[in-house]
């Protein structure tokens, strides 16, 4: 049975344009309207009237709720969302929560009152609160980057477990055994997954986990600085640090510098999330780079397919791979003396 995407592809238009023609809503040029109608007739396309009837009032507006728009990772995600929405003829309202659950919930209520067509949400926490209430109002929602425990909802995120495991495996292959993790909040799924990947790598290498090497904070520069200072004060000190996001990594770099130490001569450093080259004069950080733009684009396309009634009935979970980029911060292999005596 042909789908709305089949019609869009044959007519050379976006799925939202096909939806507008079928629903007779929104502006569509006469040329595009005629092309769509011709393809609909040729393919014998039958619209999903049930899905279409769920929400008859459209505003041609999506909402994107992010946790920290100052982070280059999220600005890149936002660009992917905006490009995909624009290609479909929709506008995007951007909201920033600053990792505040109160702000998140306030935005959700305001956006529902404004009758946005769909919501893309990077949740502050991994609890299912408020997700079901949104779905009960027949507003499609897609979760970005972080998983929601116990919620049946479309989700697009990256392989944090695999990426973290690969970074720590790299450090272990270079001779490091005392590796500290500078992690995010415990109630956020990305932090849970990156800790799981860290522990998996240690287990695979038969390295006993050390609780004094596990630090928990926020995905912020100041938190990265504080956690790195704490890690470097432990005896014996770690020979390598794994920062769970890019802001934590930047904070750790500053702490290492202020401690009079050098990267990677005195301590190796790797991080989850890369930094755009435009923001870094001399890229040195070995990182697990997430496809942030693709995350935003695919999440938006999934949301649009929900709006058109063309998505599978079952909620989708899309896991994107990460790329390990090796630079100078991870350093060369440790010497035998360094492996035996981390304090040397």
C-alpha cells in the first residue's frame, strides 16, 4: 500500500505538502497541488483518515525544548531540527530549560496552550512524568538524546554505552588503569549509560572498579572543573580522565592547567561530544563525536511522520552510532614505570 512518503517522492514535494493537499489546509501552489493530485490518483493512495482526524487544527509549528542552547552540541541538534522542519514548510519554536524541570514543565504547558503540532524534547530527567499527559492530548512528541524510563514514546539518541566503552578501552590500550570518570547527573539516562560503558570497559579488561574514581556532577564547565580538581587530589591520582560531555571536558582542561599539569604528559583526557572546529583553535581532545545534526533531523522527520499518520503504530527507538576521534589529549602509551607507579 503506498504511503504519503511515496506520494511525496513521486510528486517531488515534502510529505507536509501532500498532507496539505489531502486536508485542503495551508497554502500550496497550483502546480504542486496538481502534481500531488495526479500522483495520488496514479498510486491509488488512501489517506489515513483516523490519524488525520486526531488533530484537525494545525498551526504548522513544532516546538524544540533543549536543556542548554549555549552548548554547541545542542545548537547543532537545533540546526538539524530547523532544516528538516523548514523543508516540510513548518516553523520551529525554540525553548531552553537550563536543566530546570520547573522551566521544562512551564514551557510544555505554554506550548500545549499554543497548540503546536508536535514537540521535540530533550528531557531534564529520565522520569515519565508529563509525557503521558502530552500524549493524551493527542500531541505527538519525540524525545531527543535522553531516554525516558517507563514511557512508550518515540526516542532518538546516540550510543552512549558503546561510545564510553570505546573511549575507556582506548585509554586502557595505552596502559591506563586508574581512569577517573567525570560524569553528569545520576537521574539523566546519558550519565547512566556513560557510566555503564566505563564500567563495562574496566570489566572487560579485568580492572577492578574503584569508587574513588567515579565523580558525579552536572553537564557544566564549573562542574567539570570541580570534579577534575577532586579527581587529581585523590591518592594515588588517576593517570587519565574521562569527561562525560564537552563542557565537563573544557572545565577539566582548565583544572588540569591550574594544577600546573599538562595534557597528556601528566594526565590523559578524553571526552564525550566533540567541539566544532570553528570554536577550537587547536583541537586536541580525543572524543566520542555524536552526529548531533542527524539526531535533530531524524527526530524531526519521525515527528513529521507521526503528524502525517505515516509512522509505524509502534513507537520507534532510533540509536545513532558515535565516532571515536583520536587526538593528542589521550597521549601515547604509558611507559612501564608510569603503569606501575601512577604518581611518577
